[in-house]
């Protein structure tokens, strides 16, 4: 046999064995279970080409862009350009030297610079230029660093001495892209003509004859002493001990531009024109622009400490993170985004319907619905499956379809006696009837044995429904049919309709979704969640009073662990079963219910949950599906529990005193007035949801909880002393991190020093002694004058005891005494009313305009109250930004008129002389004293009314009912 033929057979056998060894079952598309997010220049990224990505030891993400190295804290990008000391107007590589912790950036003109961070912002230290574009750097040891250049080979710098290696030193080409080291400490270099490794004994590079010529952008030293080398569209596997070479059995559709091994040993492959994939012997499944990637040219890949995958492209920075939710969108194969209906078939497939048709999803893969019916292109609103797995599909404008094993067996519409489009919900009852929510009321039809329908009956307003636009239909365990419409909830029993009155607990009208368990029935409405308890035959409502961030809900379910899920137009509300059960049995209807509000940064492509039939589905395996305006959201409980729950690392980025950055342990001048702390939590899973708590020890008595969007806090006019600022970070429902701290000291003024005070006290004692001796001579002649002075002082002290020093109004002590007297005196003879008023959002006034301005606002409001109230009314500062007015001789209508007059006066008050664009409003609560009522109960009712005004939107008046 010819030698050439023998080599061909051996090669073919090797490929077959290699393929057999690495063969695996087909898997879901890579990253389909992860949430994707993209940052571009529109989001603050300096340049859309992301050349390199890394994370430093503090937790910051660093990005090399053509505008320069950029540091990212999850919320904002900080660009370091030439103005900050970077020698080149761009960055091709950025990395942290593990031996010195310095950040190294290389540039297109050969610039190399080191960054040292500090509390005042850090500084860059330019190094001698390499005199050629530097695409990559490898930190071999504390003394040696290698640089890959685009025209002059590789440069090795050891102890400040540089040596250059080119073709004459064994490199296949002087145009180099990448440098890596394997487990044998061997240095590998990728060039435009293949790869080579460094022989330190000969001080030269060597090539392997089995490796072809071609562009080698990626080299990865993997486990078991294996080296992956990309050359053009192929990857080669090199044994690190024997240097034996095998070709990976997959050829990629375009040049491999990046190889990266994640901490979990997954090797990621980036290409020039076709996106991203995992290194695998399975059939290629690329993540590309068809799946939402902004650009198919992969420049860089990185996995951070939270196991989040980052990808750099020519059109932005892309994040693939493990999240509570991931979404299946049009670009993932659905072909449409606006989802309205979900259903689960017997084999566990999920049917997805929306504005574009029907698809099914099996094992994370989108598949077409196996049917020739034109329903696959209709606008779908609802699904229902009968016991024989016949599929009933409600559409927006074309009636109802019935499919059996993919075959259309019926289509009902106005032309064949089934009027009423807009079929928002479908119900198949245990008795074999189909109910449909339509725009003309409720359709009822008997289902024949073959799945077809008998002539329908319609229930509308003439039959007792409050409205004919129907959103939801549900059969209770007792067999009744519940109907949710635009005008409330109704019950159909024995073909008779009765409306269900919930007005005692809620003014809800739109009933979008219904759910039931053994003990309760749940209704998702436009005014919160209504819950009917079967045991007590009573309704409850849960809304903003219970801490819910929104009150308009489109659907409701409880999952296999009895956790509560509520879909809204702003996000998905989650309440743990234990917390919700506790609230159900709490006598206080306003009890706070701990909850989590899932939005787009938790993995949902859109936080808008739609209405639908149904819009939320708990599958048999416990997974949750939600219909959104951008695909079907998918929650996998078991996967959610594996998400890394370590808290974000808090950092104090800057501390400024009167606008100037300071160092740790700085001493502040006595006349310094404003100290500002800038901080961030270095977590990238969903940085917008990171929660913070902070404290300035020595000033704050307890932790302060700023809003998630507030990353700065300021203190003004600190007293002398030592202070420690500390900040902690946490993900929602997660544990708090260790605190990041910053220590500073403020020096006292001359008059705040102890020695000065001691001298003043001694001087004062001396003066007192002299004064006493002088006083002896005049004591008898001044007796009467002194007695008069004592009486005046006593009167002044009594006035001070009953007067607020800031507003000059009566204080609470004086007001309480008068209120008790008036209740006894007037409570049963003539009308007596109590008005409580609280300035809205006053903390924001103090935070934005400082407390000194806030005090002036309180004084101005006090004057306005005096001018607006009647002469017989008593006005007092109740405490903080609260005021009280005691009104006599006025009934409820007059009291409300008084409140409105004062409210309008405050709202339109011109405060521009205090601060630009400053205005305030007040929330009023009033209560009319009833016979026999105590002062304490009158206060309680007025206070409760005021808080209703607060929760009702603020800047309004609420008058308490007499029987509250």
C-alpha cells in the first residue's frame, strides 16, 4: 500500500476515534438559560469596541477601549484618557499584575502604563514605550513581563531590561496577537502565521510541524496539561508533556478570534463573523446577532468572580449572567415578542402564543407548532387543553380554533354562529363545557365527544353581568364559574349570574386574573390583590398599604411551594409562602409584607407582564412562565437557588471635603463644612438592585438606608472628633457584606479646645467672685428690683417651656395640655376639631437644600399657618415637620374648608427667596371630636386620616369618620 494512502487511513481513524471520544448528546443552545444585557456608548461606555476585559482584586471590571482604559463599577464607567496620564489615546489590553497588583494598560502606539489606585483617584505611571502597537501582555513572574506587538514580534522585559524576539528568533511571524503560558511554564505566542513556544535554554522560539500556518488569536492552557490553539477556523489540541497535536473535530464558520477558559473549565470560542459558542464536539450552536448579540465579531471574553460571562464586541459590552429569570424572545426563535398566552402539554412542552402566532418550547429549544392550521400566524390571546389534549386557541380578531394532534378540526367565528372576538381567556369545565371570555360577554358551549362545539349561549349585561368585556374565567372547586370583567367580579351558578360585592375592602373594578387553592380564591385587580378566605367567607385586599410597589396586577399564581407571584405592568412581585400566610392571618390590614419585585435587571427581557389567558403558568415541574411584552420569561427554582449569593463588595470610591478629595485618616480643618462620601457595591448580577446601608460612627446612632440609586451621601457642619464612615452592600433578600470603612478626624476651633474652655471657666469664676463682692454692697437696695426681675424671668421661662424655639408657635406640651382641657370643655357642647398636617417629602428638602434651609421653610410655614388659620384657632408645632391646629365651633365641612385653604396657601407659597425651584406641600388629617371621646383617641383618628392622605398621593386632605 502506498505510504500516502496509509497516512490518509491513519489520519481518518484518528479523527473517528477523536470524535467518538468527545461525542455528546445534543444540548440546549449555549447561554439560553442566562440573561443578556448590553452596554454601549449610549450607556456611558467610552467606545463600542471592547478590546479586552478583566476584573481587578478589588472587584472593578476593567475594559480596554479605543478611547482608553475604562473602569466599571456596575453603574458608571470611568474613562482614563491622555488627560489622566495614559500615554496612548486608546487601550488594547488591560490587566492586573498578580505580583504587584498594579493595573497595566497597553496602547496602539506602544505605550505601557501602570495604574496605582488611591482614595483620591489614583495615578498612572507611564513606562518606556515598546515603539509598536502592543496587543497583549503576559505577567510571567514578579520580574518578567512579555508583550505581543503587531509588527516587531514579542518583547520580554525582565528587571527593566527588554529583549525583542522576531522571525530570526524562531517566530513564524513578527505580527503577534496573543501570549499564554502552560502548566510546564512554557511560553506560547500566537501570530498571523501560526503559533510557537519559547525554549528558554536556547533563548529561541520553536514551532510544531503539525500546526499549520494561519492567524492564531487564541491560546488556552487547560486542565490535564492540554493546550488549545486556534488557527484560522480550526482549533488544535496540544499535549503539554509530549507536544502531540490533534485537530479539534469542529471547523468554525469564520476565523476564531478569541479563546477563553472560564473558572469552571468551560472553554469559550469567539469568532470573527459568527459570534460565540462553547468548545464542544456537538453540532455548532452559535450565539450571534440572531440571539441578540449586538455584533458577531468577538474581541474579548471574560468570566468574573460572580460567574458572569462578559463578551466584548465592536458594538458594545455584553453580559450573560445567571439570573432568577431568562427570556425566550423573537431573536431566540419565537419570531415574535408580545406574549399573551401560555399552556403546558402532556409531554411538558410549553405553548407560547402572542402577537405573531404560536410556538412551542421543549428543553429550552423553540419549535414550530406541528400543524398546518393558519392559527400559527394569528394574534393569540388564550389557550385551553382538554383531557384528550385537544388544543383550543382564542384569537384577537378571528375567533376560536380547535386542534387535535396538530390537525385543525374546527374554527369558530362570527360567520358560523360564534360572534365575539378578543377571546382573552378559555375554560374547560369538569362537566364538559367550554367557556370563553369575549368582547360580547361569556360564551358557553357544550363540547362534543369529538372536540367540536355545540351552538353557544352568551351571558351579557342582560343576564346580570356588570360589563361584557371579560378578562378571566375560573371554575371553583365547588363548581361555580367566576367571571372577571371591566366592572368587577361575578359568579355564574345554575346559569344564573350574581355580582360579588367587594366594596367593603376595595374599590377594584378590573379583574384580570383568578387563582384558587384549597383555602382561598385570589383575584388580580386594578386595585391590588383580592383574597377570599373560604373558611370565614370574607374578602381581604393587599396593596400599597402592605408595602407592595404597585397595585395593578394582571395575574396571580401560587407555585408548588405556595409562594405568591403577582404579574404587573412594571414587574413581577414575589412573596414567600411563610410571609404571605402570616399576612393572611394578621388582624392588621396594613401589615407590611416582605416582598421581592423582579424587573428587567433580574433577567426578564421586559418587566411588563401582559394580560392573557393565562399570562402566568406554573408548570408541572414547578417552573414559572410569564408572558411579557418582550418574550416569555422563565423562572427555574432549582437554578435560581444555585445563583451565587455572595454579597457585592462595597468600595468607598472618593471622599471629598468641600469638593477636594482626601486620604484615609485625614484631619479636617475646623472651618470645613461639607464631607461627601462616594461609594458603590461591586456586584454585576443586577447592580441597579443592590441595597446599601451606611453609618458615620461618631455621628449617626444607627444604620442609614439610602435608595438603591443613591451612591453618595453628604454630611455638613460635623462637630470636632473622630469619625468612621462604613458602608455595606447586599443583593435583595441577600446577606450584608463586610463593611468598607474610611476614617477621618475633624479639628476643633479655638473655642472648642478643652484648654481654652478651662481658661474661660477660670476667668469666669474670677469675674463671678468679683461680681459677688460688688453685689454685697448693693444687695439690700436692689431687693425689690431683683424680685421684679425674678418674676419676669419666671414668666420668660414659662413661655419658653410652652413655646417652640424655631417657629415661635406653641410646642406639643402646651398643645396637649390645651387639647385635654378643650375636649373636656367643648367635646359635648360645641364642635371641636383637631387638624394634623405633615409636610410632604420634607427629608428631601433637608437633603437637597441642607437643614438650615429646611428650618427656614418650617418658619415660613408657621407664618403661613398663622395667616391662614382663624384667630380663635390654636396652632402648634407638633414635632419635626408636623403641625397641629385646634379648631372650635366648626363642623366637618368647615374644617375641610379650613384645611383646603391652608393646603392651597402652602402649595402656592413663593419660597424662591429661600432656594431656587423650592416648593412644599402638606398632607392634612382632621377629626371632629365626638361626645365622650378622649384626647388620645381624637389624636389617633386625626393621625390615621393624615396617613391616609399620605398614602393617597400626598398634598391632600382626609377627614376621619366619626366611627373610626
